[in-house]
């Protein structure tokens, strides 16, 4: 048994509890930020005037996270995870302050990218601390209830806090919430999380060229997805697509036979790991299609306040925790643990189909029930993907495998946010220009006006001056926005259906005995 494993088994309950509290605060900080920002985003865009960058507030964060997660997952395998967790908390907290101080959409997007670097470092290292602390999968599932509770508390209060702060204080306050949570995280992690540094028989070499090529590939992929629906095959889009293809090919050549690869392609040759990685990508795609645009649908399309929208979305994130706790108690007793993934994706499909068919007159309890279905589905998927990957991968690749799983979820979210955003922008602009006369269409062409009360009042006065019924046309624009958002959710349905196909190819999962 390695030195690290001996340290794990000799740890007292109190030491384990305090270490887990530190990790829980880290998870809470990341989860709280994601849910709060999603609720506040329509108001942010309305004030800073930049709907064309709406998707980039999320995708800048996701892109930076996607790049840093595998890098720091591998660095954690080499040097131990604690130092990177501490640096990540500080980076994330400082970036949150910069987000709250931004006075333009461009500065906000740049600050979110820095925040994404800190978030990627956290995800790439914090999640991999759990199997270091608790090698036995049954013990690990018991302790992961704490993570589920922390995730659930943050998700439960996040949408409501985001809505209330945005409505009664300012959207800037939603970023400053991270400051006290960040301070608590630094204190607990610094004092109580042990530094478990694995020993290596060979000299450690870092594949920085591979990291650079992966960054270039993902960045150009993001830009191509963002620009293609808007610009078609323009010269700039073709250049970005060629860069993406070349960078992807060079990254594959660099990583395929590299002993110290930043992204070990050998992991994808394992059928079980490859299937789990695909499922994480598809889950992230569907999850962000809902989380990123449900607030815009409820606020811009259905004319609800930020606090009302937050209250309706809260059940989704609360039920993630509830389902995770239930899952931890039963999954070890199932002859086919992967059956929980079928149940999870089935519930997620119900949520997406339901969201495509609601309207401003839909009873709020029905919307809440759809959110409950989506939350339960995600709660049955996310913890199982993590534990299944950790049970399947070699111990030497534990950090990078866990990080890669989270990174692929982020890539799915990044692609989803960009694709849905591009389709939404194109569809809304096209329908507005078809339905309204040119002077009115120019007033309504930017969806941000539908969440900007002052802008709406000015637009109504201008339309009335043109001899139109401004209030009626505003409601028609809301219906157009709702239709554009709901039409784009077909992508989420396609992702879930593909996930069912991938599940059929997933080998049976077997939990390893203690010490294996």
C-alpha cells in the first residue's frame, strides 16, 4: 500500500469531517456562483447593453474552465492537490470582485474568463480530493452526502438570492456574495485539508505544448460555434474552422503517444470510460440548455420578475441534492448500478419536453414539477458518473480522469450555450423582422428590452407615437422570444436521446472491493 493510502486509513473522523467541510465550502462557492449569475443575467445584459455577448458571459467562464480543468487535474496527480485548491479559491474570489465592478459587457466577459480559470482549477482538483481521502467506494459514497448537501444548499438559495439581490439591491451584489464563502473556504482548506503528495518513480514532465494546442482547439471550436450561425461561411469563420481542425489534429498527434500527456487519449480506449465521458458531455449540454435560458424565458418571455423566476427555478437545483442523497443510499445495492443513469436521463427528458410546451398562462405548480423532474434526473446522473469513472480508471489517472469528466461536462455546457444562443438570436431577429414594420422592428430587435423596464416604457411611447399599440406589440415580442427559446430546446432533446444510445453501449459497472 502506498504512503498516501496509509495516511487515508489512519485519518480520524474529526480530521475527515473538517477536511470535507473545506471541500464543501469550495463546492458551494462554485455552485452558488453558477445559479446566482444565471438568474441575474437577463438584468445584467439589460443594464450593460450587449445582448450579442449574452452567451459569452457563460461561455467565457466555461471555456476558461474547460481548458484549466485537465491541466490542474494532471498537476494535482503530480504535486498533490491542496496548493492548487488554495490558489484557485483566491483567484475565483478576486475575479468575482472584478465581475461585480465591471461597467461594460466586455469587461464582465473578461472577468468571467478569469473566474473560469479559478473555477476550473477548483473543479480539476477539489473533486479528485475525495477519492484521495476515501479510497473505498462505499465509504466515499457516504461522505459524498456532505458534498451533495453543500451543492444543494448553494443551488437551493442561489436562484432566490440571485433574484432578490438583483430585484432589491443590484446585480453586482450577486458576485460579491462569493467573498465570504471564499474566505471560509481558504480558512478550512488551509488548516484542515491534508496535503497528500503522491510519489513518482520517474521524473515528472509537463506537456505544456499539449496544453497550448488543446486550448487553441477548444477556443477556436467555441468561436466557430458562436460565429457560424451569424456569419455563415465568411472568411473569418473559415479561418477559425481551419484553426480548429489543425489544432485538433496536432493536439491528437501530440497527446496520443506522449507518456506525460496532459490529456491521455488512452483513457478513451477503455469502453466504459469512453461511454461515461460521452454521457458527461451530453448531460452538460442538456443541463446548460435549461439553466442558461430558463431565466430568460421566464423573465423576458413570460414577464416574471427576477425573484419570481428564481423561485420557480429553485426546485430544479434543490432536487439535485435530494436525488444525490437517495442515490448514495441505493446505488451500491443494485445489481446493475448503471440503471440509475437510465432513470436520470428519462427524468431529464421529461423536463426538456415540458419546458418546450409551457406558456405564460401555465400554472406555476406545473412549471415547478418540471423543474423537480429535471433536478431529480441530474441528481441521479452527476454523482454516478463521478463514482463510476473513479471506480473504472487506474489509480494513477484518478485526478485527470475525474477532471476530464468535469471538463467534458463543461464542454457540453459551452457548446450548448453557444448553439442555443446563436439559434435563439437568429430566430428571434428573423421573426421580429418578419412580423413588425421596420421602425418597430428596430426597437424590438434586441431581446434585452424585454427585461429592461425603463427601456420597455420608452419603446412603448415611441411605438404609440408611430400610431401602433405599443403594449400589444411588446406582448407579441415576448411571444416571439418564448417561441425562439423553446424551439432551440430541440437540441436538448436530441442530446438526451443520444445519451440513451450511449447507455446501451456502457459495460456493466462493478464496484471495486476495499483496497483494490
